[in-house]
């Protein structure tokens, strides 16, 4: 059979890894795919910077012209970003090419447009590499768990943040110090905003929410809170209460819609998810039939991401000549049967809370705090008072609440902060049981 | 589109779960599959025992005649065993039906014959439910990690054994006591041989080895050691050395072939696999590009297994009209390019060992033991002497070795047991680092 011909856009980390793995495992991949996979060319902005891994493969710099090449079947987009990548992907689709991309930002922001165009042109858009690197999360959710009504998805989907949180906990160091170290080691970018701000995680959980619940991609509705303001004090207190703090992307089917949120989250230390440390990723999925399953592995890196990109190329190769309904729908559900259930506003999200306040150690302060929560209908799960500082006569009080709505909690918090003995600094975190 | 018509063989635990989940999630499943799935009939041995879940669905008792029904497209076999299940599956294939089965014993023993027949008749045989319940391990290995040269697979694939080992460790109880409790709770069968003897785990790792390495199914070559002889003393000592003991199915690409073995195994307590407790399953896979990934969930039970069975029905539905090469090969690799690399004899397997011997506390016993290992070219990683019993003047010595071959270790063990101060009782376990 004639080889499948691939045009590769981008020869950075992932592009280089893709070329290396395709070359190294050529024989094994052919034994699986039944057809050789051949990279026709690599398109980069600056030919001088074309990756060594390109070897004898032609290098071009005319990305937008390249995708029109009638000699290729598949365009693999690993440029990243949402400018030229978007133009290139839409053009590839318009020219009848199948697309493999690892670009979560592109799909989280423009997925609905891209999938609609792909459907019109009868081409596949495969994107396993866009979420959690080598872990086949998209495949698992779209196919492996297809019998289930998905209840929730919770993922550690940003390796940089997880590395920082793991280090803060292990070494008892503050955020800024660990971030600097992570940057030195190459675990964090010079500008780490996307990672530590939760934006990258929100891109990924947005895609998973669409696939899990059969809804359109709605990144603009995601609630996003990163880890930059997280204090190592709260990591320590959480630990004492039997919890670890992880940056989770959460998508949950609630009474009135789908919750879609990213924030630092207390999870019970005994859960297997709590043991996911360093730059690793893990995705928990709760299905009504399967119960809770977890998928764990490297969430980024050249070859782990290449593993997902090449799996997609193999799948596209296999199904190239198939009828559209013989392929798995882009977002798991048939495009005509996407659900219009909305995203729940954050004020209506129901979860439980961790609150740390600093108080002047006066008689009745604990009682006032408890009374204020009770007046708002919020019941207390546990409470911890941390040692009085003799000099300032100040102490920390930590409260874990039972489930309440975010709006209700915020209202109570506003009143707590006005209590006479309560000082202005506080921390408010959310807690999930993951059962 | 006309519904896909399914004939269901067996209405026990998994059959009942399949009927329940198909009914409950009918609308959601149609939105994914683009076509309704209809159970035409349920075939059971004894109609009186037909599961309540069958409801209005016709119940037949003529299993072998039923599979010939020209009105059905797919036969779902959840009878279990290798007698009537084998006849029914082969007959279904001969009559051009696609097959979905959760029967690991059947495929581990007769997979080569069944897949060859299916290929000849151009039908699919899907078997996600045969390994690790709801966890889509087959899909992950056949498709999600298709870019990788697989280095090894290690799985906790028998929930009963894992439940027993977890309880022995948590409660410090001996095997027999925990087994009795597991039987009382329904976690272990009245005749638990298949589970605690490692046979069930060997069925599963045999299937995974075929898919991972592109070799035929070779259950008869698997080395199998169960947990019935495992002492709680060794669980305690392993813990002190920083290890947990799990019953692992292991398939590894070695120098001269594929290792295929099931045995209790020491794994470092810090590995995420060590946190897999109770009846849960987890499969670790090491690929050259992806690195180590893990897949975790319920390995058995009515609805978890139904989750896998129905995912297979949906996939078969989608690809029913597709060309054979548009479907994923049965054993991941194209049938004509299966590898004939052999299974490594156990004596040639290279790993490291845990040895516990009971000694008379005499001068020089430790030196003799260490010298014997050294003479066999086996180097010691660590050694632990456990308290001398004042009455008997006996003590336990525990040795962890570095990597050696099983043959070499057994030879040294033979000589150790002949040393004058060494008593006859001993325990020998294998250790894996899983990195």
C-alpha cells in the first residue's frame, strides 16, 4: 500500500519528538498501521532553526502554502498558539486534509468552528496530544467509557503547577522560591502565566467537558483560579487535616448544568490522585457504570506528546477511506445531538470549603465565626485553631465546611471578614472528595 | 438507521449489568453510536433463572441454535468458561456474526484459533471486558500507545488477590483468615483457586502480552505463582524495607524474548502502583516514547464489566460496514506480521529477589550466607536481621539482592539451604522497580 504522506507544521519540542519516534519505531508502527507513514516535509518559520531531527526530510518555510500541497494526506500541527496555527488548520481542512493537532488553546478557543469545518469537508481532526500528553484520555473518554453517563471529570492536567505544588509540600517552601527553581530546571517557562494561572488546565478541562458531556467547547465560561496566591501555610494546614492541595480541572454534571472550573483543591490524602506528584498528570473520571477510573502519565515533553500525536496519525491512516459515521465523532457525541445544557455560574456551584482566617485571640471569636457560618446555613465539618503568636496575640483558625453553594459561602465570608476580631488576610480554597 | 441487533449469551452478573446499563443509558448511547442498540434475545441455560433485567426481552435456552439467528448482527458472550462459550463463539463467527466477549480464559486458551476464524470470516472479535473490567486497557494498548515500542506491562489484574493482600497488610492477618473474610464478603469465590492461584491474572497478562508485543497468545508458556503461600511476616518485613507486596502479572521484552509471569512481587512503597488497594485493578505500561503510564479502576463487577462490553458493542456497531483494514487488528499488530519471538524460560528471567531464611543465631551465619550469594555472583542490595527469639535462639534474616537470573538465584538458594545454621523454612519473592 502506498505510504500515508504527512506534512509536519512545526519542528520544536513536539515536532522533533514526533520525527524521532516515527523514525525509531518505523518497523513497529508499520506492523500496526499496515501502511508506512512518511513525513513529506517539515514547515518551520526559520529554516536555519529546523530541528536536527528533520534529517533528509525537506524543510519549508511557507507554512500556509505548504498545507495546500496536493501530495499530502495529513497535516500535523504542532506549532502551538492560535494565530498561524488556526489559519493553517482551517486551510488544511478546506483543502481536504486530515488534521492531527496537539494544540489545546486552539481547540479550546476555536474548536466548534474547526470541527464544523472538518465535518463539512469530511476530514478527521484528531487531538489526543492536546490533553495530558501521552495518556490516551481523549480516546478513553470518547470510546472506552462510551457506555457511561459521565458524572464528573477531575484532572491534574498541568505538569508545571503539579511540580510546583509537590515541591512546596515536600520542601515546605513558598511559591515564589519553588517557581524560580522550576524555571531553572526547565519545568516552568520564563513567562509561566498560562501554567500557574490555570489557563492551560482550563483549555484541557474545557475539551474534556465537551467530550464527556456532549456539549460544545466553551472555554469562555470556565472559572479559572491559579496557584500563584497559594500559601505554603495552607498546604501545611491541609496536610494536618488529612488533605493534599492539587490544581484540578473539574467538569461535573450538576442539577442545572455543567460545572467547569480550575482551582487549587483540597483532596483527601488517601485518594490515589493525591499520590500524583511532580510533573505527572492524572485524570479521574466517574461514570455511572464504570465508577471511578484514573489515567496517569507524563503530561508533556517531546516524546510523550509525540506518542499521542503518532497514535492519532495511525488512527487517521486507518480510517482515511472510511465513511464519516465509521469514525468516532469529534466531540464523542454525534454533532447533531450535542446538548445545549449550560455551564453553571460559579455562584451556583456546590462544593465544600477550606477557610483560613487570622484572628486576634479574644474570647468568643471562634463562637462568632461559627455563628456567622450557621446563620448562612453552612455547617462545619471540622475546625482547627493554630497556636497563638505570643507577641501579636494572633492565631489562625481553619474551617472545613460541608457542601454549600459558592454564592452562599462568599456571602458568609463577607460577613466573617467584618467581625471585629478577624484580620483582613485570609485564604479560601475548595475541597472535593472525588468519590 | 435500523438498530443493531444483539444476541446476549448469558444473563449472570455481567449479562444483567449489560442489560441494565443499555436500558438506563439508551439515549446517551444512541447520541454516541448514531444508531440504537437492541437486544434481540437473551440465551441462558435455565429460563427460570433468566435475569430480571431481561424484562420484555425474549429469553431462549437454545444457545447454540440462537447464535445462528439471521436476525442478529452481534453475539455478546458473557457465559464464561471454555466449553459452550467456545462452541458458541466459533459458531457465531462461522455464521458471520461479530463477537463481543468478556471471557479471558477463552481467549487466553483459544485466542489464536478464534482470531484466525474471525479473520477468515471478516468479523470483529472485541474483548475489552476480558481484562481489568471497565478500564479500557485493550484500547489503550492497541491504539492509544500504538506509537510506542512497549518495554513492559505490569498489572494488578485480579481484584480478589489484591483485596486479600491489602487486608493482610492493613490488619496484619494471615492469608487463611483474610480469605475466609473475603469469601464471606463476596470478594472471593467459594472455590478461589483461579483468583488466588494466579490463573486468572495469567489469562489477562497473556492477552496483554500478545497485544503489547505482537506475539501470539501463549497461556501455556506463562509462569504462574499465586498468593496462597504468602506469609504475613513477609508483608511486614517488606514494609520495613520500603516495599509493598502485590500479585503482579508481568510481560517484559527481554534480551532473548518475552517474559510472561505472574507472582507476588515486592514493589517500592513510593510507586503510585503501591497505593492501589482493595479490589481495584491497575495496569502500568512502559513505552519507549510515552514512558510509564498507569490505568486504574474497578477490575470486575456487573456494571464496570458491562461498561467495557457495551463500549465494544458501540465500536462494533460503528465499524460493522467498514473494510477489515479500517478496523484495529485483533492483537494490535497485523495478523501477518506477528512476531515469533519466544517466551523466556523462567530460569533465564532476570530480576531481583527477596529471601527470608530462619537461622540458628550462631557466629558466622550471616557471613556464610553472604559468601554463598557472592560465590554465585549475586550481589546484595540490603540485609535485615530480625530479633533473636530467646527461647529457640533462632532469628530471621532477610536479603534483597540486585538483579540476577532466576536460575542463578535458585542455584544459590539450594546451597544456602544446606548451610549448617540455616533452618528449612524460607520465603523467596521477586522484586520489581517498575521504572
